[in-house]
């Protein structure tokens, strides 16, 4: 029998039916309740003619409905197409057209933005707009609009004593059947859809559970969106073991997040570099004790060593796991065991550790030849977690998938012990007067100065040197910040070609929905 993604929820519903699986503000839902709601949604989708392999678009922030929708679609044999709830109508229309989705599921926030979306069936909030008199105005769309209450009925998950629990649908699905299409930026300008199977995601979930030691008693805070592959691993890993998820969508108010972490007694926390910059520089996290905290994970891009050290100091006895991966790898490729972090953390390249079980990592040149330790090249990955390819895009698939594995797009090297290091993104490497320079090296030095909250370095065209570094910085303190002192700090640590030629002092940096800094948006400026 194949093991499938929704089996994580179904098995935990059997083992821990009355255990609280999800916390979100005042909302609490047990495994049994979530599984029951997911079954109801699955049967509804099947009643609307959903066939195995049909795509369903979800534009939702983290919520009980988002969790129910994810597992419900999979139970019905459908394929999830999850996108940011902040996506524009034009963006979602492209996702629908490209994926050929016939059903869309919207949150209240996305429904306001996507009024009149062209899709045959839409599931969404009971009420979306209200006029000044307080009378609700129905949402307008082309097609059938189905409010959640029509699927849930009178069932209120966090108050219900309803014993009417529908059976698991039991649709025949195989491990190599498609489970999700996750859109990510493409070289052609149009997002490309990463195709992940049930087997891809399940094979990646087990190793993460193993090296983090996740168990039934764990409770992880999810501020990363579930449509982001890193955020989705939090859901699947914890549900697979009967652990709990705490949803908090208040990332713009980091002190409120820290308070929630302490009150909910979380044992795990995950973030991207900008998450930790916000926690360390704009919240009470460094001075707040959270005795329950057992582990912290960081992925989603290289974090400056100076910031990594500050996080390590703040979390006390909790373990910090530096991790590396890609959407095309169902999330995870490598992790750095916490007990090796201190001796592997350098200043010129970021350690990303060792391959997770069942994954093989090599460093290769552009012709696919494997390189020896110490030599820099393309980071490539092989394993059962690697995507099937890009949806309806053979050319991009052939570029990314080679006989020797996935070309991640990152440049790095391996040391004599087999630990892997990232130097930078191949597409982001600068060529200054013929010298290749990694923007991250400049960014790390600027963060080390402790004068700035966040920084991003991009290339700017230059008539003499071809390209020169351009810097965008968010000062730690606008009143005391002096650019001259920062420039002196850099001059003492970096060679002349690495000195930024252009400076921009800004209030904030543009972010992708995942929280990563959006360098493409900076280039447009």
C-alpha cells in the first residue's frame, strides 16, 4: 500500500483523536475534527466532478481552512496549487489558466482582491463585503460560489460535539501521483510550476522528523506561509507524528509573535533570515525566556554568520539547525547538526551541512564533472524528493534536471569532512572588472558591523568595470547611523573590487510572500 501525504493526518486522527492539532488565536481544532472537515471537503469536491489529478487553486493565508483544504484536496485525489493570498487577480488568473484548475478556494482577504475571478467553482468565506449599514453584499463571480458553511454545515470545529464523522474517501492514489504544483519564479519571466508527488513529499518528511527528533509532544509555531514549501514541511512533519501547529500571521508585529511563542509554550520555531533579523532587532525576543523552546530552524537563504551567532546566544540551550533546500527538492536537501555549527561557521561561505538521509549531494562544473573538495562549482542533488519536473515546461525541466541530479542554481564547495558550503546564487554573482564576487560576502560584512537591520547587494551596470556592487541598507537606528563609519568598516575587511560603489538608505526592503528579500524588485528600482 502506498503511503500518501494525507495519511499523516488520518493516522494521527486515529492515534490522537482528541488532541489539539491546531491553535490559531482563539481557535483550537483536534486531529479528529480536522480530518472530519477534510473528508467533508473531499466528498464535496468529488460531488462537483473532481477527478484524480485535477488541479485546485488555493489563495489563502495560514488558517484552519487552509489546512483542511490542503488535506481535503489530496484526499479527493486532486492536486493543490497554492499561491499567496496577496496575489493579484492577474497573477491568480495566470495560475488558473496555466494549471487548468476548475476549482478555486479563497480566504476572506483574497476574495476581496479577486472579485469576479474566472473559475467555474469557488469556495470561500460566508460573507466578504459589508456596506455602511452593516448589510452583507454577496461576492460576485463568474461561476458557482460556495460558502464554507455549505460544506461544514452547522459544524463549528472549536465548539462542536458533533459525532457525525465522515469516513476517509479512500480514493486510489499512488506515491508517484502528482500532489502539488508550486509556482516559483522562472528565467522566462513567467512563474514555473514545480511538480511534486506524494512520494516526493513523504520521502522528504521522514528525514526531517528524524534529525529534528519531532515527537507527539512538539508544538511548532508557523509564521511561514503554508503555500511556501518550507512552511508546508512544518505542517506535514508535525502532523505525521501527532505534534501540533500554532498559527500566527502577525509577523509584522514581532513582539506579539514572541509573546504568543511563550504563552503557547512552543517547542519549535522556523524562519528565514529576514525573520530572525526582525526578531533580533525589532522585538523582545533576545530578552524573552521561552523554557519550552527545544529547537529553531533556519532556511530560505544564507543567513549572515554575525546574525547566526546572535540567534545562538539568544536561544540558550535550544538547538539551532541551519538547513538548505529548494522547492524542486520538496524542501530539504541538507542540514547542519547543531553540535557542528560553531566550528563550521566561518566568514567567507555559509555551511549548510550534510545531506539528509536518502539524498546525495555533489559539486560539479558546468559540464557535469564532479569536483574534488575545496573546488567551487554547482551544487547538485539526487534523491526520491526531487521533483518530477516543471508543469508544461520541458525546456526548463531539461535545464534543471540532469543525469547527475537537480541543478540547484547555487554555487558552493565541499570540505574534506564532506560538509557543504554555499558561496552564492549563480544568477546573482557579480562580475566586477573580470572578478567574480558573491553579493552575500559583502552583505555578511555589513551585517557584522551591527549598524544595519537588513541589507541587500545587487549589481549595477558600469561603463568601465562592467558591473559594480550597489547596496540597499535599512539602518538599525536612523538617527545615529553614519554611512562614513560603515564604509570604513567595509574598507578594513574587503578588497577594493568588493567595495560598494552605490548606496541606498531605505526604510525597508521589498519581500517575497515567503519573507525572502526580493532582489528582482530592487533591480526594478
